[in-house]
């Protein structure tokens, strides 16, 4: 028989794997940092972009007198290349870490590479002289992460997002509607998770000065955990500063609007175009 300490660790470890995998599978990828909602913009034929992003998460819950605090984060690299003026190839890969403490005692501490994501963004419709555009972005997630550590699904999965953007002189607006199909190699995660995940979000970029934009983002998505009837909802605020025509710096903070969403996520990054 396992000792109480070992039993607690195993239970917490299993929960950590489940939560980490579900969060990874349902996180939208490749929006202009620090936004979650994507835009219809493409790089243009022969042009490219590299985004280096950092995020730090913190979530705390108390149940039956036991306090559980989870902290983690990721450093991600995303490369976009213009195949044509209105079609981009996008590739992204994160390095992630996750720590869990139960009543102040560390019960899990993992880090590693995440799953590789591949997407194509196609801006297929532009309404002349209106600033209104539509794009579609299908993608695949390749299992390069370690599913046993919670940093990957262990299986190939797919997603698709419909994107609408309306550009105006003082502000730009974006709306996303997305779907992803989740597949997990680990039976304990596969049996406890929903396979069909829907995502809806909207964002605004406000031109404060020629170089500074204030951004806001809000969204909701299907809860991947079958045991929960609450869908994670979040709100985000941030700033994007244009150092020059080809380099942006960004910072943001994302907060959960309910218990199903991570309490707080801090975001920062740099975008370089060439």
C-alpha cells in the first residue's frame, strides 16, 4: 500500500498531467502578441516574421482544506512566411514548465518542449475601400512534446479558425470563431476530456500614438474537462510599441473571468519582420 504522501503525489501528478494537456490543446496559437484573437494580416510574398513570446501563469484553488497552487509558463518561437501576398505558412514551437505545490509542498515540477504547430493563413476575401477582410486558418499539431509530463497530446490533432478584421483610422477590430479536435495518447486524459473544442473571441487595437497601440481581448471556449460544465472565459489588456517599422515590443496581462480559466497570465514578447 502506498504511503499517504506518495498517494497524494500520484493523485496530484495525474491531475497536473490532465490540466496541462487540456490547457495546451485548447490554447489558441499565433495571434499577434499579446493578443489571443488573431487578425487577417499576412506577411506578403517572400516576407517573413519571427515572434518570441514569454508567458507566466499562476492559478490557486482550495478544496477540502487543501490548497493547491500551480505556476508555469512558456517561451515560444513562431515563424511566419508569406507564400503569396495573401497566404502565410506559420510554424510555432514552445518550451514549457509547470510546478504544483500542495499546502506549500512541491508535488510536481516539470519542464520540456511542447508540441509543434503548423498552420496556413489564407486571407480569402477583401471588401474594397472598407477595411473589412476575412481569413481562414487551418492547422495541425505534431506530437513533439512529452505527453507523460503534460507538455503534449501524444497524437496529431487539427484545428481551424475563421477570422474577421475591420480596420479603421483610430482602431482595428478582430473576431475569431475556431474549432479544434483533441486527441490524446494517454488513456486517463483521453477518457476525461472532450474531443470537440469551440473557441470564440474578439479584440480591439486602439491607435494611441503613431508608435503605441493599446489592445483588449475577450473570449470563451469549450471546457476540455468532461467533469466541468463551466467554459473557461478570459479578458486581456496590453500594449504594443513599434520600435521601428520592423520591430514591435509587447506586454499584456490575461485574467480569468471564472474558476475554469487560469487566474492570471503575464505576457511579453518581441516581433521582428524582414
